[in-house]
C-alpha cells in the first residue's frame, strides 16, 4: 500500500460561476467522498477519502496538520473494507461530497486549479484551490487570480473542508450557504 507525506502550499478562492470558456470534461474529474473521524481539531484532522474516477474507486486514510496556506499531509491507501470499518469513527461531522476538476491556470502554466463543486448538504458551493506543480511557494504567493474567481478564502477557516464538515448543524451554515448561492 502506498504511503506518502507531502507539504501542500495552496490558496483558495470562492467561485460563483464557471465561465463558458472553461470546459469541464465529464471524463476527467474525480468524485470525492471525504469523512472526518473523531472530534474536531483545527490544527490536526484525520479523514478517510473515497476517490472515484471512471468508475474505479480508491480509498485513503489521511492526516493533515497545519493551517492557512501551508500544511503537512500524510496519506495511506486502504482497502474498501477498511474504509467501511473506519466510517464508524465519523463522530459529529457530515460527509463532504464533491466533484474535482483539474484545470490549468490561464495566468501561469505551473499552476493547477483544483475546482471542487460540492454536492448534497453543501450544494452550490464551489471552491478553487490553486497549487504550484513545481513546489515553488513564491509562485503561489505571487499568483494573479483568474478573472472568474471571487473572493479569496485562503485565510478564512470557515471554508476549510474540516470546518465545513462540522458546521453543517451549526447556525452559521445558512450564512455560509448564502455566500456562494
């Protein structure tokens, strides 16, 4: 089973509308189901993830540490049975369900945009995460956002997946939903 530790350096932006010149290829996206385990912790999260691409699913156990632009992430591929067993540790969070499209930036060829279109409880939310494929953090810091991006939410913890998964039952959920509908 594959194990990997990576440092992610990214920025996040809300998207309210995808421009017509952006073609979302239905054959080149990943369906993601993400479930946070145990209690909420802003600095360390444990999650399981199911990624389905072209009808084939892969499962991961992931630990993420850090906040804002830079964080450390560890992942290990697990079996479908292990995934089902670990769901029992879900706690109070909801499942995050989204479709992820990888788009090349129009402003920098070294930037990938991961466009997440959320479903079910978070339907209507779209977040674009920009990551530098070369590992050069200054490229992200100096990145000029795409014209179709709305406000930057990199430093807004409300829009981190772990917080979205726990905020569903809280009063500010409607406030958050209204921001992107």
